[in-house]
C-alpha cells in the first residue's frame, strides 16, 4: 500500500476514534453525528425500552411519539415533602412518550404528585432523607417480570450516614475517573456505530438482509411477529426465556404466598416508618397479553390472577389492570417497545382515579 495513503488512513482513523471518545461524554457532539438524537430526559439518555434498536431491521421500525419533556425531571414535579401522593415505579411509570401516570394524576386530582423512579421504595425514601409527616399515599408500580426479584425477600430500610461530606480530593478524583472511564461507554459507542449518519443506512440494510435471508435477529428479541397485527411485534428476551423474569417461569403457590407476605411487610414498614399508605400496581408483561394470538399453544401460569387472589386475603390495597388489559380490544403496548402506550396508561389511571375518588 502507498505509504502516504496508509498515513492518511491512520490519521483519519485516529480522528474518528478521538471524536467518538469525546462525543460519548459531550451530548452536543454525540447528537451531531446521529440521525436520531438522544436526549437526557428520555430514559436519562439511552433508549433502553425500544427493542428495534437491538437489530435495526427495517420491518420493525415504528414512528413513535416523542414528547417534549419528562414530568419527573420538570419543575412541575413536587418534592417528596411537598407531595400529597408519591408515584413510585419502574420505567413504565417513567416512560414519557405520553403523559406519565404521575402527571395524569396531578392534573386530574389537583394534588401534588411526586414522581419517583427506582426499585425499592424504602431505599428511595431513606436515601432522600424523607421525614415522616402528614399521611400520604404511595403507589408502587412494578412490571410483572420483576415481581420475583422485588418480593422474594423482605424490603429493608438501609442505614444512611447523616454526615454531609464536602468536596474532597478523593471525590474529585472519582469524578474525573468516571468521566474518563465512562460506565455506559460501550452502549454509547454502539449507538454511534448503529445510528450515525455514515453507518446507519448500511447497518440497517445489512441487518434487514440477514433477517430476510436467514431469519437472523438479535438474541435480545428472539420472539417477534409480523403477521398477526397491522403493526410489528418484538418481545424482550427476559420475558420469553427460562429466567425467573419470563412468562414461562413456573411460580409455585408457596412463592406467591411469600411475595404477598413481603408485600404486607412492606406495607407495614411504609406506614409505621413514613406514614404512607401503599397501593400496589403490578403491570402485565407485554408477552402475557399477546401470547394467545401469536403462541396459541403456550400456557400462562396465571401469575397475576393468582397474585390478586392471594392479596385479596390480606390487608393490601392493589389495582387489578390485568383483567382490563386482556379484555381490551385496543393496542395497549408499543409494538416494538417493551412499554405500554397511552391506551395502557389510560386504563391504569382510570382504576387509580376510581380508587382515589372512593
């Protein structure tokens, strides 16, 4: 190879690598190279729930609504202390392609609803140093696939140090290290590879050709459907594998009783330590709602109906939206996303408003 050509190729490669290294740490530079920009208020940067982006096969590309802001990160979201209701949940409560449940309740009830995103409410309250005040309600939303993980054992209140530490050389060094060795760098480099102007078209065309010729699709979305509905469907691997998060996982009666024991324990701890009344809102997995149409021979172990039946025996307040979902004739989930759409949110908000109005 011509030495000058080799030299320029090395220069060009070095510039590209330097740009990528800096771009994943500076949002304007990152978005400059992307066809679809990533915004900090949308899953705090990454599009985790959008299953299309694992493969970027053309057949599964949807035009999805993209809102202007996220309620949880806005001035509209009151502090924990100011709030009348705490809406605590996972990404189903946080997805902002439509108004979130928290914002809908805020607007409908005329009450201050604090939106919180996390896994364990006792940890969230302790870490935010919430002090017991007036009696309030906390809604704890959880998607079906995470029930086992969240309730196989009792929730605990962590011990949080009361010392306020100022800026130290150790903290400063840790901040510099985190900027240089970015935890999410591999994911962000992957976004640049798949979504940048030079590579996106080529990547998508190759992925589509591999799917059409060989049926190849990302292992992150092994179950899909292009025939049954007027829109494509992708399902996240954690809901269709052999893991405890899966539709196919067999939950014993003892396991369900244990979940409910720990739910009651959580309810008591929230009341005794924070004067909070618990409303539990489990959301069905997307595959739980669609499996009858695309995998007719598969069998559901009725985790949610059995959970409701066991909760009904105990002093628990809960919302049953599973029955509403299975009887609805509307599309309740985005086709190539993990999460519910506005129709699904509507059903949850309707049940919550009925409960509050009582």
